C-alpha cells in the first residue's frame, strides 16, 4: 500500500539542505487520494514576499502540465517502491530544467522528506513536519 501524503506541512528549514537562499517559511497543503495528488505551496521569503504554487497530477505515470512560477511545467508521477517520484521538465527564465523529486513519509506519518536526485537540484533535501493534528 502506497503512503498517503495528505496533510498540512511546514518545512523544517534547519534540518533541510536547500540550494539557494532559504525561505523564511514554506507551508504545503497536500490532498492525496490515490491516484490524484494536489499540492498547494506558500513560500515566504525573508523580505516577507509570498509566492503561491498550485500543482496537480496523477501517480499513474501519465504526463500533466501545470503553471508554476509563470512557466508551463510538464510532470510525470510514479511510485518507486514506497517513494513517490515527481519528475518535471520546465523552461524557466530561458533555462531548460529537469527535476527528480523523491517523496518519502516517515513510519509515524509526521515527517515528509522531499529529496532531489540526479537532476538540476541534485542534493537538495526539504524536510517537512506535519502541522495538522489528524494523521
């Protein structure tokens, strides 16, 4: 049985390894009812600007296109054992980008880890703590 990522999450900036400037806060709300996944992110920078990202796709391996940061991102989601791989391609600021974001959920369902492997953000790991009470 695959993990259910549904919940409200807050990035633990201190325990994460982020490439580039760290945000002041990263909040994520995930709605996951297999095979549908919807992600709403609020990224607040240190100068108090907040950007919102809304992303949805299916974990069945078919391609989905979302508008992310004013660019079209094509993504494909698929299970790799108990990890969810979100692979995305985008042309952002005239750069071709490729991302392989692996999601894992701790056994107690309190920590979500998003790890980039072999992509343009290789080595970035975002650790998120559950902030909703029901899990």
